[in-house]
C-alpha cells in the first residue's frame, strides 16, 4: 500500500474507483484470495471423505473388537488386535509373499520400462504404433487379463507349460505353477510386469524427450557410447520421473490384490493357494475381514500395511535419488 | 497470482471431472441394483440367491407364469462365498436376498440364529412336515421349534463313471459289474491302480472328492452332538482313504469345483467321480459333450450322504409372504419331480421315491441309468450325521491340507497332524 503512495501516478481515478463501489473491491479481494482455495477445495473435500476419514476410522476400528459373524463380541480391544497380528504366522507369511512378489515385479518392471523407453526414443518406423502398443496392457482391465493369465499358468492345459515342454521341461510331470512359492510368485509378478511396463515406459519416454539433444551430442563428441549415455545422462536427467514411478509402484506392489486373488483356483477363498503360498497382505486383510468376519484384526493389518508402505516408499525414493545423483 | 489462479482452475477442473465421474458411476450402479421395489404397482421382485444348480431356471419360469405379479431375480455365487455373504447380511441387518439357499454344512450355524429367519410355520408350511424325511425336517428346526427352511434335496451317494474310458482300460462297463468291482474303498483304490496302469491316465479327480463321501458315510463327522471336534474318528478314516488314493497315484489332483477341474471333465482327466445326486447337474452343465458316456454304480462302503439344501427366508425381507409362496411352490411335489428329472437333485420327500415318475425315470445323460431307483435306495437307508456349527469352515481348511498333498508340498504320511492342526484352529476360533 505504501508503495502505491510513492508512485507519482494521477490520484484521481484511484479515488474515484474507491468511491464507486466498496462491494466491487470486496469482490476483487475475494476473487484473488479465496477463490483459488475454493476451486481446489473439491479435491480436498473428496480426499477428506474417501481418504482421511477411512484412515482415521480404520485406526479406531483396529482398536476395537468387531466381528461380523458374532455381534456380541464388541468393545475396546486396546492393542490386542495388533499383538495378535504380530504373533500370527499367517501375517508374516503374507508379508514375506508381498515383499517377494513386490521385488520380482517392481525391479524387472522398471528396468525393462527404461530399456523400452530408450528404444522408443530412437528414430523408428511407425513410432505412434509402437507407443500405443506398449500401452495396451495398461488399458486392458485387470480382471480380464488376470483370468487369461490364470489359464495361461494352468497345470494341465496352460500355455506356459506348453512353452516349457517345447524346450524340454516338465515332460513327465507338468509344472504346477500354483503349488510352490517361487513358481506362483513368478506367475503373479509376470502379470504385474506385463501390465505396468508399458505405462512406465511412456512416462520415461516423455521425460527423455524433454532432455536437450545437445547434451547427447556433446557426450557423443566426448566419446560416450549409448550405454554410458543411458546411465550417465538419461537416467540422472529423468530422475524426478524415476522417483515418481518407484514410489508409485511401491505403493501398488505392496497393495497387490487383484492378481493374486484371481490367480487362485477358487478366488472366493482369498487364501492365496492351498498353503497361502502367494497370499499377499491385501488378500489376508480381505480374508480376515470379510471372510472370517474379524474387522478389528483386518483394520489393524491395514494400518500396519499403511505404515510399511510409507517407510518403504520413503526408503525407495531416497535410494533412487542417490542412484540418480551419485553417478 | 495470475499463474496461480490458472493452475488452480486446471486442478479444479480435473477434480470436478473426477467428482462427476464418481457420481456418474454410483448413479449407474444404483440404477442397476434398483430391483428392490420392482416396477409397477403391486409388482413384487423376489431376489433368490443360490449356489450350484437347484433347478432355479425352471422354477423361475413356472412360478412367474403362475404369479404374474411376482418377478424372480436369480443370483448365483460360489459355495463358500454364498454362505459367508448370507452371514454378513444377517449381522448387518440388511442386504440379504428374499429367498436364500442354505447347504447342510452351514444349516447348523444358521439354525443357531433362528430369529434371523422367517418361521415358515407362520406361513402355513407346517402341513408339509409329513411329506419330508423326518431328519431332513428336523435339521432345519430350531431348538425353540421354529422351522427356518424347507428341504430341497438330499445328496445320497453313488459313483459316476465313464463307460468309454472304462472300456478302453479293459474294465467292465455294466453298472452291476462295476459296483461289484469295489465293495470297499481298498478295492476301489486297487481298481484305480488297474485302470491307471492300463490307460496311463488318472482314475479319480481329487483326494478331497474321496474325503467328503467317505466322511459322509461315518456315524460321526468333524463334530459330535456337543460340538466337540472329533478328528480321530470319522475324519481320520476319510483322510486315510484320500491319502491312500493320492499315494497310489490314481488322483488327478484337481481342485474340485474350479476351472481346472471343470476342464478335466472334458479332457478325460479322470474316469470316476463320487456322485451325490446334485453332482449330475454339475456334470451336465460342465461337460455337455460327455452325454451318454457316464453311468452310475454303487459307492464303496454303501450308503452315506453328501450335501443337500434348504430354501430359507431371512427375517429382514420385506416380501416374506411372497417368498414363502415361492418356497412352497418350489418344494411342491410336481416341481421337485421336475427338478429331479432336469437337474438330477434327489427330493427329500420319501413319497416321491415311490412315485412312478421317479421310479421309471431313466437319466438320458447318464446312459439311461435309473437314477430314481439308485439314489432313492441310498437316501432311505440313510443315517444322517450331525454337522457341527463350524463344519463348513473346518471342511474347507482340512480340504486345503489334502490339496497340499496332491500338489506334492506335503507327504501323505505327514499330512494328518497338519489336518488336525488346521481343524483345531477353526474349532478354537
């Protein structure tokens, strides 16, 4: 305000406008100060209703007894749900499965996406075709693709075993993909990778295209090969996108539900195989909450999963930052 | 300020779009689910939830024809999920269908919550008592004398076998000769080994589908009448038979009622299958191409029961009268005979076993086997087993152990302690 007074501008119009209408001024201030907040409010309102409230309510439920099959078991439980979860082998088994599948899916997924993006970044024929093609798996509904994969990994008539038999494996006894941890993990990780590689590749590609060409030219003049260019120019320069995809696939990977669920011979059981060999935490939460009807315990697990995701996503983001900046 | 405003606008637009998309979705869903009140005036829509094949399509058509003001919507679900869903809706106090099928494995559990169901005696269905097998009537009667379900079918037990596969393996195909092959389960497994040796194929579908019928033949199942777990009795006998069969290498080790198992019907993965009457419907549905290749023989060990259901009405329904009308219609002798003929489910009303239509009936899908005579004989001589409150869940978890043995994860000799542990976990939960 004091600045305007110093200015030697003609004072007449300013006085006039002030006297014309106070309400207009009020509207102007409202427009610049409050409206932006009002306009972004819908997101936060929706987040409060569908994000924040469930989170808090979940925490409350996790401290209570709440049984769907027995309405008489109710009341505060303190941390009993949590201690019971930590003492349960089933939980640790599911946690191990979740991390196993997470690593098997995330690492190849992001590395392959990077390689594909790098390939797409070169001059190719039918550029658009390739770019659309890699995104197709992402567009396919998970339920549809997973059901197809479940058939693909069928013991007796699955294509996976057919391929294996062509290269000489499983002639006597076909591989039962669902029987063991390692095989079921690979099968599920394959579904996840298939779906998300293209999506991540396109994200990387768009970031790569923002890198100025002269950086590469300078590097080429200095004698850096394509391999070195990828790791020492491309990767560091698309680091923000890298962190974004790492965090995103961490969240997705640790919440894995659809794929393991529909991979089961009998999806309604939510048991992740005959011995829980591929049961993920999200599946366990569903099983405990909605099948066994123990909502308190399921809520406790949800909160534990939430905290785990926060920690792991944080660590991954830090590591990625190191990776990009360090080299 | 200027740039901030513009960016905020963009974000809001996206937010609004998302909000619209969300509300759009839910609106659509509401419209899709709005079957509660039905269309016009006086028009009632009854929701009927069932599992497997209970002749529902025929019942719907006939009932709607006889009652133009009532519309039936059918909804089928996986066996376990179906019963869990009902339990959830009962506790929630809303959302259950108007008419819900309940299997014998879950009946005890729901009977204990008798006030959650409509007492069918209040709707004049008490007169049907004389038509029913006494134990079938009793099994859905609560401790305080309310009748919560009208029996649809009983399982009975027999063995379905593939005549073409038997012939190819040099085994007899006539149903009496086949029955003579296996008076006991040991002989049955020996026959299986002969078959597997001759054909190079597996004999039975899975260990669990031996476990269930053998368990059904035992005087005491998982739980005694005091609801105490009794694993060392009947369950041990049944478990040992299934282990022996898997060890003998005659099991295809498919997970029953799942896609791989269904494919197995069409791909000749097994030649024999324990057959309660309701299994006939499943075979016809899954493998229509095998018509005429099946026949039915007696089950080793003789008799026994596996499965059988009731129609119930959750008390939360707003259409109790119409629902009762449907149940009365569905369990009337004419419809029961029709279900028997089209699907195969054996009525739980003994008078029908002597009905000429049932006695003379030859099942075209099963090589014209006289299914009426075969199953009626097993049902009449049946001594029903008490099924505990937690029977359903116990069975599911013990079956999982058998599946693990089939997958080669657990050795047959080491499986029993695991099964006991699994059952105890359920019993104490």
